[in-house]
C-alpha cells in the first residue's frame, strides 16, 4: 500500500476508535444520570393535592420531607427501610419563595459564556 491509499473503514484502528467512542458516550450517559439523581436536579414537581414542599438530608440515605396534603402539612422520614410519618403539623410552615431552577438551555448558555469555555 502506498501513502495515498485509502484506509478501510473496517480496519482495526477504526473499529477500536469506534468502540472507545461508544464506551465514552455510554459512560457519559451513566455519569449524567448519576449526577441528576445525586443532586435531585430533575426531581418531578408535585401534581395535585400531594406536593413535596421541602426536604433536608439527615444522613447518606435518610431525609426528612415536608409534604403538603390538601390544606395540611406532614413531616415524613424517608430512609432505606421505607417511609415513616413523623408528625402532622398543627401550624403550617410558611416557606420562603424559592428561585425556580434555570432551564437547561439557560444553564448551557451561561456555561458557554464563561471564560475559557472555548466559545
């Protein structure tokens, strides 16, 4: 083969590059999925009469969750063993209004504007 001969798309180098690229993409998908679960970025919003108002982690797998059910609020403990109703609140807790999470496009635009991002 001369220097100007075309390289076969089924050569060992091409297949190795394709395999590594696919493994990288699958790994990236798993990493993003783990991050979304870990930081609860894509947590579904409440619908209807049952809404999660706030939560706090009290351990690696344990949380205390404030839930609104109709007009009342209930504290619930959530852990590896399941859920436990801690107490219904006689006086509802007034929460500070939270800033809505930015849309993915807005966050991407913000990251692209940072110095050194290559954009």
